């Protein structure tokens, strides 16, 4: 019989989300399967999108905040010739222009140079306005809820970084063409908007036909399981899909505590930075450190200066 005290553990599950499910529906499904009330995801995926959706369960929820800035990688297929209100395949067609036979031939003869140039231009953007059909909140209400009510949605641009866009293929399909590409980007980047912007740049309009997240921070889709797979593994009493949520802070600089320091931290006390050579010379005020004892993560800490003295303060207790 497997130990089913999931609520009392630091659990991370790498889910491979199916198309048609919301990210919150995935949370609810895992709650039912694990008989727990404590489940949350890292980085919402659109319902039509598939791929990597890391979930924290039980005490693992304490780690979620440290994954807020994870970069992401997506695979996307972008279709040209139409635009939609949601900027993806599920929306209503709002415009666009199908290429003529002559335009398509010219594109093929040039190896789709203007299309490749438009994608290259997207790597230079530094801000982006979220689509009106998004989960961005306006006065406490999600933008897509307001849009469906027919209300005007005014969203402000936010900073993004596009690290790379690699075009895998450009194929002629049904008298138009589609681009299969991989994009690596910062958090908060909407790939649907990238498709729409490229479509407008080229002049035909475009929308996202499919979208799949393959990386989220240090995690990869190759290590993920579908909901059905998780359900089957639970039936077989196989818990190999469960990971330790402390993996979320694996890349943080480490401070190894001794027994006395560990006791002090567990009592909520600050530590003198001088014993830690890693941080006595210099530190950034926004740098987090994982404090460990015998390999176990005890807390996430940061350096603060008080009355001319540097101290390590607790950002989040994790023991």
C-alpha cells in the first residue's frame, strides 16, 4: 500500500497538459486523484495549448513563488491568411488576407524571406500587450471574462524578452502556408500575440494553430506525464511521477548551515553573514539563497543591512 499523505509532503508533479483542459481543471483533477485540497500550477497554459505544466502539491506550494521568473520554451504552428479574435484556432475569424497564387509563388521562390525577416524582428521586441482574451486581471476580473461580456478591454504593455525563435519548417497547406517554430522567452510572453504580430508584419494576418510548452525553467516535457498516465500509475501504486518540490530552488546559490545555525533559522532568527564566505564580499539585495542542513532545504534567505551590519533574513521557511 502506497503512502498517500500527499498534503504533508513537498510534492512536484510535471504534467503534460492535454488540449481543451484549463490549467485550473488540471489542478482540480490532481486534487481528486491525490485526495488533497492543496494543488497549484506554475505558469498558466491556454486551454487549447498542450505541454509542460508543473504542479505543486501539499507543502510543495511553499516553493511556487520561487518559480515566478522561470523562462519558457514553446513549439508553435502559426497559420497565415486569417486573423481571429482570440489569436488562436479556437477564435472567430476577424480578418486576414489569403495569399494569391502569384504571391504564394513569390514567397516560395524567395524561401519565404519576408516571413523569416518578420520572425527575426520579433526577437527584438522588449514589451508586449497581452491579448484581450487572456487571464490578465483588470480590477479583479479576468480580461477574457470582460471580453466575452462585450466590454472594452484596455491592457497595458509589460516587458518581455525573446531569447530566440527558430523556424523548423514553412509548409504550403490549403492554398496558404504555415510556420512551425520554437521560441524561447521570458515569463509573461504570449505566443499567440507573436503570431498575430508576424501576420500583420507580413500583411496576410496569422493565428496560432497549435501551441506546446516544452520547457519551464529547469524542467522539460520529456519528464512529464499526462493526467491519464498519473491516474493509471496511482492505480498501480507507482509514485515515480512524484518529484521533490525543492527542485524548484536547485539553481539558487547554496548556504550550508551547521546545527546551531539551523536551530536558529528554525526559530525564525537572523544569521550573521560573516561565516558565509560566499556572501561577505558582495551581494545583491534581491538575491535569494537556499539554506540547507545535511542536504535538506531549511529556508530561502536574503541579505539585509541594518545599522551597518549585514544579516541573513528568512524569506520563506521550508523545513
